[in-house]
């Protein structure tokens, strides 16, 4: 039987009324006060230990990745329960959000979408399953079966390959059959054989131009070269360099070493100068896209860190008010979606204000991001959407500490992501997707928030524990987390931009830093164009090459030279 502090004081008052010795009662009251103070201190220490333990788990996931599979997968339920008992319900104090971008989407959310038997061990009705049959995604539809194949690509997949026609060496159509000597041969579909060869990214050609000299007057005459060789480095060379450096993350030093062994040396300094010299038309495209982004109805954004030597030196000498450096990534959803990267001192909120300054449209755009303060700190009006993947990931982090609660939440989220996957597989329009989510996902999300609210209101969960703070985070952002249920086209999470930010993170990990603000600026422009080409499955090297060849046309009308329409302009430019 638990004894509360008020009960103990009431008992002392009762004894005092019966005439007990006052000195004894005073000593007893002092002992009781000390005991309850120690008990409170012990509870605080236990909670701090739980928070620290859960924070360690979070850091382990960041460093080593997540190792928590579906509940009970690979282990029986008793083993899972024993591990949960050993953890002693330890929790952590989760931050509002992770500062670093690139946290993965709940790709494994589907692992918890069904059959989470140990997600509810209190004999309660599962919150994730709607009794009407609409709670589970595609409950009345079977997922499409994908035919098993060998995984090899057919010849038609190699659209950039050179075609070589091999005619028959001894026969042709119309000849008499050499086997039966009665029928005639006719053409059928040819056999296709793919041969992939390797070569250096850069091939050098040395032209030996014959020179004749008059023996009497010294007149010199030179042979005609088969092509224009006025420039040592072609537009394609600059495009390949830019793609290797910014698109693939290779360092100039690494490219120099590779080319040196191939016998076609290109020094680091030369590479940097070539890439910088080709940045003009790339700036024309990104400037135009920023103008298009001002009128966009949906923007997904996030931040990651960046190092710029010029700003680091400025921090040491001028001591500016803001010393941080960020790269903001935007995925702008229009008829043709595109990507924008911006690097500098400004965080995502500041860059969003700059992007939306001068907006002419009277409608309020939708801005989807995680709950980090740097993303939410902006002045431009926007309808806010938050990332459900972050909430899922936080529950996954607490899986070993709170298996019952985490499994239940992940089970619900798994069904919601199943619904979204169904919409994608059926190629629903944004309006059809909204109706489907309202019918199938809204009951699930309502159950999730009702459950979270009950856990806190009924004191089933300590509010200051890691799980309590996570449930509070969920409820504080309920409106933003459910925006995809009220507005067509709004994604469930911001994973699309976080995946793209990994390209900038990869570059940062290999090249470490930018030298100047200008180099960071044109690097962001290059990576914006390359990422947009990847989004539309466009050959980025060919696109960068054509931008250089037609630079003056690009500056005159950049809207005609975007990745999705530039091929239409090439014949016009060649005919001019």
C-alpha cells in the first residue's frame, strides 16, 4: 500500500489531536519530510538516467544506423519482453528535432503495418485498425504482385549506346535457304548483344598539323584541322568536370590523380577554373527557377551544415552576430518540380523569406519541413506542414525502452504509409489521393492523437519522460502533421528534400569545405541543376554542355532552356 505525503501529515495531525508527545511528533515529521525529499530526488535521478540512456540509443542510431526490426522479428516475444525488462523503461529527453538533415524516411514503416501482435498487450482494441474496414490501407485490395525476373537490363535500356549493324557475311534476304534449298530467306528481328567498354572520363587528342615552309621567302602554310580546335577544353569537358565534382562528389585532387595515371593530366587549379568559367548559364537557369519558386503553391525545405573558409575567418576577426553556416534545400512543386540549393549564413527560414519576397500570387503557399526552429523562423506567410517521418523515427528510437507504446504508434503509421503507397501505385491525382487519405488515413491519425492525449491526460505516461515528451511533440504539432488530410498534394513527410540534401552532405564529407562565398554560391547552383536533372531523369552532362554552347540564348530566354524542354531548342539553335 502506497502512502502519500498528505496521508502521513494527516496521521500526525490525528496523533497530535490525541495528545501524543509533541517532540516525538516533530521528530517523526522531520523524518517523513526527509524521506519524501529523498524519494523525489531518487525519482528525478531515475528519470535523468532514463533520458540519458534513450539519448545514447538515439546517437547510436545516428552513428551506426537503426538495428531495430519489427517487434519479435528474429526473436520470440519472451526474448523481447526480457530485453524490455532489462531496459527498465529507460527514456530520453528528445530534442525538438535533429539538427542534421538526411534522417531517413520510415522505409521500414511497412514492417509495422500489420500483425503487430505485441503492439497491444493490455487487452485493448487495436487503435490502428478501423472497425469499418477502412483503417487498413487497401484492406479490400490485394497488393499487385511483382513478377520475378533475373534482374538484368535488356538492350533497349541502353538508350545512349552506339548502334552497330552487323550484316550477314554470306547471305542476304531473298537467297535460297542453304539447308532445305527450297525456301527463301527473309529478315526477322535481329539478335541484340550489349557490350560495355570502359575508358577515361577525359580523352585527349593530339593533332599533328602539317606545316610547309617556302625555302626562299620563308612563307608558312598550315594544314586544315578536321574540326574546330581553337579551345583546348571543350564544353563537354567542363560539363563532365562539373558533374564528377558536384554530382558525384569527387574531389579535384582525386580527379587529378586519376587523369594523371591515364596520361591525360588536368591539374586541380585548372579544373576549378574550368568549372567556374562554365557557371554563367547555370546561374541564368537557377535565377529563373527562383522566380518561378516565388509563385509556387508547395515548397518542401530543410537545412544541413556547410563550411565556408571565408566565413570561418570572418567569425574569428569580425565576430558577426550569426556565426552558423547552412545549406538550405528546396523542392519546389510546380507542373515541373525542381530543386534549389542555397548556401551561406542564412538558415531555411531566412531563405524561405527571400524566396517568397515579391510574390504576386494572393494564395498562401504550403511549406513542409521538420519542426526545427530554424525551419519555422520566417516572416513570409505560409500554411505549415510537418514531417511525420520524424515522429515515426522517434518512436522507433524508443522501441527498446517502450515496446508497447512504440509498436502501437508505428503500427498506425505503417498503415498510413501503406495508404500513401497505394495512392502512388495507382497513380492517383492529388485530389484523388486526398479523398483516399481522408477516407482511410484520417481515422488512423485521429486514433493516434486520441491515444496520445489519453496517455498524458490520464497520467499513464510521465510527461517529462522521453515518451511523454514525444507524445507532447505529437500533440503540439497535430494540425501541421495532419495537413496532408486537408490539402491536396501535401506530402506526409519532408523526406524528398532530405534525400536530396544527402548529395550536399556527401560533397561536404569529401571536399570538407568551400573556399569563398562565391564558390559556395556557384556550387549550389550547379547542384541545383544536377539534382533537377536527376529528378526528371535527364542527362545532366548533356544539359550542362548545351547550356554552354547556347549561353547567349540561355541568358535571353532561360525559360526555354530548362531540363525538361531544352531538347526542343537544340534543332532551332543549330538551324540558326
